[in-house]
C-alpha cells in the first residue's frame, strides 16, 4: 500500500500534521507522528529537487502553525519572521539523517540532530524556544513531568525518536522490532513516572505563601503614549487593586508587564510612591512598567522594580530578551533572588522565560518562586502561559505569571495552575493563590544541559563510525 502512494502526499500530510501539532489550537497526540510523513518522503525520494520540496513543506507547515497565533496587533507578514527561520533550523536534522538513513545507527541521527538544532536555536538566537517539539505536550501533565529529568531536550528527543521509528517500520518493515519497542517502552515509562511524580507531590503537605497577580487597565502597545489623565487613572487602579490584594492576605504581588508608562522625569517620585505602598500594606511587589526615553523612534526600558515589605527597592531589572522588533533596551543585570519570609524570589519578564537559560540561572540561585510580569495577545493565549509551566517543572520552582492581554496563573513545581485569571474575562483583575514556600529539587536543575552534551557526543560518534547498513 505505501509503495502506491505518490510521495508528494507525504509532504501534504507532514504540512498538515506540523500545523496541527504546534502553537495554539494544537492536537497534542499528532506530534508523535507529525514528522513521520516527511521522513517517509525522504526514504521514498532522492535528489536536490525533492529536498528543496521538503524545505518548502517545512516552511508551509510552520507558516500555517504560526498563522494560528496571528491576531491584532500582529499582522500576517509576521508569520514568516518565525516560520522561515524555524524551518531553516529544522532542515539540517532531516538532511543529516538523509546521509545516514541506511546506516545501522542511522535511526538515532534524526532525533539527535533535531534536538541539538532546537537547543542551538533557543540558546543562541532571539527566536527563543518556539517550535520545540516538547511544547506540543503542554496539555499532557504526566508526559510533562519528564522535564524534571532532562528538560525540553529529553522530551523533544523522545518525540522525534517515536516519529522516526514509525517511519522505519512503515518503509523497511524490519523483522527486529527493537527500534519500535524501545521508544514505546520509554514512552510508557515516562507516563508512569509522570503519574507517580504528580501523586507523590500532591500527597505531601506543604507550607504555602499567599501571592497575587494584579492586572492593569492600560491597553497601550506603542505610540501614541497615553495622556497624563489616562496614566493617572491606570496607576490609581493598580494601587487600589494592590491594596485589595494585600487585604486578601497576599504577601507578594506581581503586576503585568508594561502596567503603566512612567516618564524619566517622573521615575524618582514614582519609586517613592511604590515604596510607600509596600511599606503601608506590608507586601513585597514586582512593579513592572515602561519608561519611554525616545518617541522618534520609539525606544523604552521595559523593567520591573522589586520592593520589599519595608519599602526598600532591592532590585531593578530590565527585560533581558526583548521580542524581535520590540524597541526595548536589552537588560544586562545579573540575576538575583530576594528573600520574602521563607521563600527566595526571582523575576524575569514575559519572553525571557521562553529562554531556558534564564530559568536555569534562577535555579542555580535556588529560587523558590519566580515572578513573570507578562504581556501577550489573543493569538498566544493561553498557550504562552502553559509554556511557562515547563520552566517550573524543569527547575522545580513555582511561578506567578501576571499577564496583560492573556492568562495570569499561579503555577506550582509540577506545572499545575493552582489559580488562573484571564484578562479577557470580566473580573476584578486580582488573582490570589497559595504557592509552596519551597522549590523541589529536580534532576534537570542539577545536571543542566548534560543530556545535550550526550546528544552531541553520540551524534559525532555515529557520524564518524557508522558504516554498517541496516
């Protein structure tokens, strides 16, 4: 049957499955077969033209996946700023495997190469970790627990491995089914591990701290800047909600990213008012706001202040990884944690937490809870908040993600959203939750990128030594 199918239909199937597997409105289980048609296509074809068509299929598939997140204020040409680079990063995995597909250990080349290319993308480029195969499992908590062992690389590797094992079975029909048995056994083991880990964590009694996410009324995304009267109304509402959150028992309050605009000449007075707010209400606050210092062209600082309950400004942070095209000054501050009662608190801003290295750095500082002031848009709601849960599971800490134009959530160390609040719903813009005061140790927080280094060494060994055909 498979021999009678026109190879071009495999390209079509790959395009559809990639589009279904990633970003918003995804179907999680399709990721485990999404790349199989493209792998079969390579096994059934050869030549430069067919590989060029493969590249075209990757671009189309990722363009369709990216198009699902395009809603105002974004426009559709933005699609290609992500889809084309992601396709470029994925292509080498297919082409390298193409060279070794008939070798004995060739089956491992594809998952190894794809996992390494993902890591290179989110470690060395501004594309962050968008497009990682692991993110397709944002709605499968048991599978997500594997992140505590080897992080995203481990889960992505497993997904790619299952895809290629199925492709080999469809084309070669091997008598020795070890190539499908082993990944299947590992998938089952991962599921069992995840279920056990979730139940053990939930069974334990934990000391908690009350936290809150406070939303803003500001809907400004650029020029023109809001008037003084509008800005004052926004600030007044932020203060009222923060005081209300304190009355609910919150010890930590996190504002949205870009909660308000503060002119450079106003900042000193603004800091004094924030200190007074925290001191009088006995709260610690991550106050996120924007300071525009140029309007032609627009340039600003996208930052937060951490103020403790004594009213002391303990830390200032500028967004370290602005979204490509965002006119923000890139922050260079050394990450720092601050003590609130029994917890060590860290903080980043929105897109920062699409870069695992920042979470790893906070893990090294033994952060128990991480504040993530954020600002999304309808197209990436709620998937972007769900992606943040990956950092929680990897490092074993909790997260307070306070989101403008999206989903705010309090996320515990196993990725559960113990509280959530959508800015698109009619509500009081105050989310209150209980989070554990302590992080949990994870294997990944201790070994870091060890799995990636293993992948690199194993791939190099195969490339240099694989001579035997299947």
